[in-house]
């Protein structure tokens, strides 16, 4: 099979296209002919050698996790009905295995793609959509709330924006550049460029202060979002693509409800329910993930370069 391997930790150029033996499914597993593989910030972080400790990865390895495709071979003990199924799935038994034209998964790590739903759309909502639902369950948004989502035009952010709007909130998307601002406005949100000086003043002008802030950036942007929250507001810090979490002082923790990254593992246990929910919403046309650029499998390094330079919108996909 054709696959991308990370030969060592380092820059995107450590990613190489290679030929590997086609894997055979063991008992309880099935093999997928991959149509698309998700590529995201976490992949780039792990490849650089700075991934979270929970991902125990040693080079050489095949990056990636989420794939879409068709089940073409099943091992013993796999229930009837999976052969030939269109699925989205988590490749392998941990992190890794997605950047390839063939992947191994199992029924408890896979979901059938609903009839009428494009597999790429299903893949775009599997991880990011279920995470967006989890964040909204832990930091609820009510009708009339003033909400900031930053970043608001990425794979997760655009879905958070859509779900918050569906709840009746007034949403401001924090973005970088006119292309991402246009996407946020097309979704129905206001857009503010957080790379511009004085952007918090613009958010305050639009909202009068925030009730909820979803922060996937951390650092200075996250700290500014905290300052924009009114007393009794809710802060959800779910990422640190700036390189550092937002620092929240004790005084702010006293006046706000805060969900930070240390609490995130607690809500993964119910992930399967959330994936089924977002698949149903996507199939009904109520959730429309923004799929930005797609790359041939051989251009995985270019995809990582674009992610690190923030030259991407929505969800990025590799196509074997």
C-alpha cells in the first residue's frame, strides 16, 4: 500500500511517501480502502515532536487517525454487515495509520456513513463536529448569548459557529485574513481579525461584552477573550495553537465559569453518541462543514506546511 511515514520528528519534510505491505485484518478488525484522510493541527504538532504526552508515538510511523472509505476485508469475529460498508473510522488502535490508501479499523472505532451523505463531509464532522457538540454541552449557549469563537473558520471553529448560531446566539468569529472573514460571514456570524490591533475593541462594539468565549488559540487572544467576558460569563479553553494556554487569573476564575484543557479528557467517554448526532445533522443538511483544501496523499508535507502557516480554511483532507 502507499502510505506517508514520518521518518523522524521534525519539519514537514520528514514526511515521505513509501510503499508498505498491505495489512491483513486480525480477528475483530476490518480493512478499509481509504477515500480521504483527515489532516489537522494535532498531526503537525505530533510530527514536530511536541505532541501531547498521551500520544505515545515513535518514528517511523504513519501519521493521522480519521479516515473515510469502504470496508473491503473483514477478520474473524466481525459482525455481519460490515463488508462493503461505507464508513468513517479511527485507524489503528491508537494514534496513527490514517495517511495511507489502506487502513485497519474495527467496528467499535467506526461509523456507517448515512445514505445520501458524502463520505468526505462525514469525515469532516467526525472529530471536529463531535468535539464542537461536547464543548457546547459543557459550556452551554443559550438564545441571545453573545459568543466569540476563535478561531472561527477552521475545521472545528466553523462547526462551533454553526451550532452556536443554531442555538440562537449572536456569534463573532475570530479569524485571520479576508478569506476566513468571508467564510465566517457566509455562515451568518460577524467576523473580527484577531491579528489586527484593537480587535477586542471591535468585539466589544459588536457585542457590548461576551457571555461565552470558545478559545482554541490560547495565549494573548485567549487572555483578551477572558477580559471581554461579562461577570457570570463562560470561558471554554480547548486549544493552544498559539503555543500556550490562556492565563486566567484567580479573580477572573471567581467571576467566570471556566473550562480549561485539563478538563477536556472527561467528556470523551460519550464520543460515539456525539458522532452519531453530528452525522445525522450533516445528513439532514443542518450542519455543513467547510472543507477547504484537499491534497494528494503525496503532498502531505505541503498540507502540514499550510497548517503551520495558517494558510488553511475549514477542514483539510488528504486524498490517496
